C-alpha cells in the first residue's frame, strides 16, 4: 500500500490491485481529419497531453502495474453503432464514412489506432468499445474481476465524454477511481474544469483527482 496525495483527500493505493485505463488516445480524436475534427473541434488541445499520458503509462510499466487501453470504434458493418449515434448532429463526416485516415471510428482503420507515441506494448490489454463508457458491451468488467483489480486510474480523452462516462460506470461497479488531471483533456477547457470539480465535490462523489507526478510517485512508493 502507498499513500497517494489526491483530492479531495489522500487515498491508499495497492499497486497489485490497480490498473491504468487509458481512454481513446486514438488518431480519430487527436489528429486532423478524424472524428473529433469532423465534429468541428480543435484537436490541438488534445495533442498537447500526449507526452504526459506517455509519462503516466511509463510509470505504470516501470512499476509492473496493469495498463489497459481503450478505443472507441465500431465493426465495419456498423451493426454495433446505433443509428441514434451515427445520425447525431451535422458532422462533416459520420461514423463509417471514408476520411483521410480511413473510415471514421471503424476498427482496423488507421484513424481508430492509438497514436503511435502511446501504442500498447505486448501483454497490454486493448478494449474496443462501441459506446462512450468502457464497460458497456465490453469484457472490461470480467477482465478486471479476473485480475482482482479494485482501483482504477483514468487518463485519456475526452474528459467529460468517454473518460467521465467510464469513470462513473466504474464507480457504480465498486471501483475506487482516480483521474489523472494532467493526462486528460477536453475540446472544451471549461468542460474539463467542471468535470474535475464535479468528480471531487461532495467528498469525492465519483472519485479522486491527482497529477501524473503524484500517481507515479505513489506507485513507486515515494
Ligand atoms: N466528442 C467527444 O468529446 N468525445 C467522444 O466522442 N469520444 C470520447 O470522448 N472518446
């Protein structure tokens, strides 16, 4: 056990029962021509966290603690993409349409890949998820149960969409959840800030907040 300096209060972390969940650090969200850009977003904000997410992943790898990556994507026939999701809004390109990085948010296409700087290494788990939450219609719950994992550190994009949804799903399933505040980002800075505040408010109603340095220090027992 090591004490993680966190907000709203410190938390004991057991590295043997902890995993890092890196949410959707895919080219479709952080590079021009992908899903995020097709929705009208400025993707440069998200690109800026890649080095910090890399440092967090490296800290987990060095400590021998489980690293899990997720990708928001759909099977090529889009049978796992509800029309309500595909037809939402008026994007330049819809899920499944051909863009500069292949078909938008379709598994196996270049845009659905995790950015090369954060590529999973052999032995790390990659979860393809059709929803915003990482537990919905995936094996994640079973994988965590099989490994006896009870504490989760979250990073990735976007803070208020897939990260927050996944963290809330995990909180309801009884996991203690920590969000790495400098290893997550939103297309909307105000939404990120609001998300951090709502997670830690009311005595940590959804979980804890800590920086990458605080988390890596705790994992290494310093
Ligand atoms: N649009 C947006 O902010 N996010 C998503 O659609 N997916 C994730 O957050 N991964």
